[in-house]
């Protein structure tokens, strides 16, 4: 799964800057951090999934699938 670590870092830095400048409560910080992590995970491409089917055949997904 390809994830964009650079974007996550930028989003977390922006969140921490806002939290500091606006004196956010801990709940606001946690919510913003959760949103950044959620965006990071949902922004990844799933690639190379391999599944063994009940009849013994193997199915392989090799093209990127974008999570929705």
C-alpha cells in the first residue's frame, strides 16, 4: 500500500501550528490528528492483493485501487 508520508507530515505540522496559535483544547488536537491520519490512510493506493479462492485458484489484483 503506497502512502504519502510527506503529506501526513505536512498535515500534522499544520495541525500542530494551528493548535499552538489558537490554543486548542486536547480534544480539538486529537480530532485534528485523527483526521490527518484518516486522510493519510484513505489516500493510499492498494496494489498487489493476492487471494486464494475456495476452489484453489489464485486471484491477483495488480492495478492500483484507490480507496473511497
